[in-house]
C-alpha cells in the first residue's frame, strides 16, 4: 500500500491506500486528520511528518508500505517539507504538486470515464486549485492555483475567472467538473462552479480526502496506470458511442420510413450517353464471346478477376493493362471473325494528337442539320385551339367533372386535362391584355 498526505489551512489529511481494488473508496484502508499547531511553514512540515508516522503505526508491520507522497501548494511549502523530511525516516517520500495529484486521482475516477476534458476543482480553506485533464487522462492541459481567501461565492467567482483565463489560453474547455476538497460540499461553491463553467458538476464520494488520495496514487508504480486506465476509458466511451449511434440509427430509420411513406414522386431515369463504337464492340463481343474472357469496362473501383482474386480498377491482380498488346494463342480455335464483328471507323472523324487553339474539334457522330423553318418559341404557353371558359368558385372549368380520389390513375388523367385548360384560359387572358 501507499500513503498520501495533503495540506490545507490549519489541517493535514493523510490516507493509506491499498494497491488493488475496483472502486477508489474501497481501497482506502486508513485516513487521519491532524491539526497544525502553528501558522508557519515549519509547523506545517512537522504536522506532515507526524501524520506519516501516525498512519504507519496504525498499519503495522504486517503490511508493506511501498511508497509515500506529499502534495504541496507552493514552492515555500515544498521547501519546508523537504527540509523536515530529509533527516528522518521519510526522506525517500515524494513531493508532488497539486496538479500532479489531480491527474492521478482523475485516472482513478471510474464514474467520469464517459467525459473527455475533465476539470478537477479542489476547494479547501485557504486554497483553490483547478486542473483540466486531457481526455486520455495522460496529462494536464491547463492548471491554476490560488492561495488565500475563504471559500465564499465571491472568492469562487474570481477563482473561476482565473481558471477560464488558463483554459482559454490553452484552447480547451471542460466537459464535466469534479469538486474535491473539504469545502466541496458547500452550497456557495457548487453554485459558483455550476454557473461559472456551464458544465455538469459531478459529485465525489471521497471529496475531502481526494487530494491525499491523489498523492497516494502518485506513489504507486507507473504500471498501475499504464494500460488499465486507457483500456477502461476506451470501453466506457465505446459503450456511450454505441448507444449514441444506436439512437441516431433508430431516428434515421423512423425519418426514412416517414419520407418513404409520404413520397409519391415519380422517378425519372437519367439520360445515358453512349459512344456508338463502345456500344457496337460490347454488342458484338457479347454475341461472339465464346470461352474467351473479355475484360469489362473500367468502372474505377476494385473488382474480382477470373480466378477469384481481387483486382484493381476492375482488373485481376496478375492481369496486364488493356493498353498493352496481347499475343494471340495459335492453339486457340473455334473463333472466326464475322462481317458484323468488324467496326469501321472513319479516321476523319477522330481527333489525332493535341487540340490546337485555332482548330475546332469534330464530333464523333455527325449532327443532323436543323430545319431552316424552325425557330425557338417565344412563349412556353401553347396557343389555344378552342376557347375555355373561366373557372367557377370551386376552381372547375365549365363542363369539368369533380376530381377523382387522389393517387389513382383517373386522378392523373383528370389533372392533365385540368392543367391544359388552365394554360388555355391563361393564354386567353394574356391575349386580351
């Protein structure tokens, strides 16, 4: 097990943490809270050493202590603790910063694995520390520590503003906030963080001793977090992503069903432009193919060869490009060219070599000359063949029957006739004007 110590104004908190366990709270073996006798940094260092000795005595000799760490607040506090512990039995204890302790405790918070950028906010008497942890819980993206002042609502607003300055400078923002420290449960602190960060504030069951837990976790070997935390976070976010994808898929299926059931538009096939030479070659090759494998037209995607092996661009993997010459097989018989197999191409209609600027390219197939007497119409409205009366209040023209049920063949015929009468009536009105 390991021992972790954290300080705050007038108090030192120490914990003994087991190196195994599923939940962080279940791994806490012992916890102690000791007052600081004086106000100086030397008094604080004496209280830290006493807390370490007290925890070690309570554990006993039957359990091995593999490491100890103390979380300090500033350089002056660190120097005082190092000076005090250097000459005693705890000279090999590690000293870690507040943001390092925050990173370690964030890795152990299994209940916030689904959130990416996580803000650890430590609020204790005399200090407010904020650390923004990366989504993989591998590093601290931004951090700030403010000493002095009580945990009031005004003080917390100023602390949140200072934290936002660091977060904005790093170009990140928290997806969730976890409050730790002995003052984490005060209503003014919770209200200030909820309104200041605009992110959900996640409660922590071990909030008062969480800074000390972070120090104890830092004292563990690095293999504790090397692969287990990354795998755990990946599974948690994978489950959340799977649930979100299933929700989106379900919504898409519903929307697609509504669109399909409500859409009654006719599908008009797109025109297909076919080269006459390619069409003739494909038709004649299909009639006289026999047993010879003919490479298909390049579709631009991967295909499968005749031997079942995948190919690129519609060709087998070991097949040469169609632009190379292929030597005919003299042993192959049974194929004779028919008159219909020969496609005659007029060389005059082809463009050989590069196109020059003053030369107009010739079409493959000669276009038929347009009739001389045909001119483009001046209006899309056809000339009326007979007079159409004005529609009545119901919108029907004189002699026109009521429309049949919508969607039937009779309705389509009725609508075509009704549309034609509307155009004729509109043409009559325009000629009068």
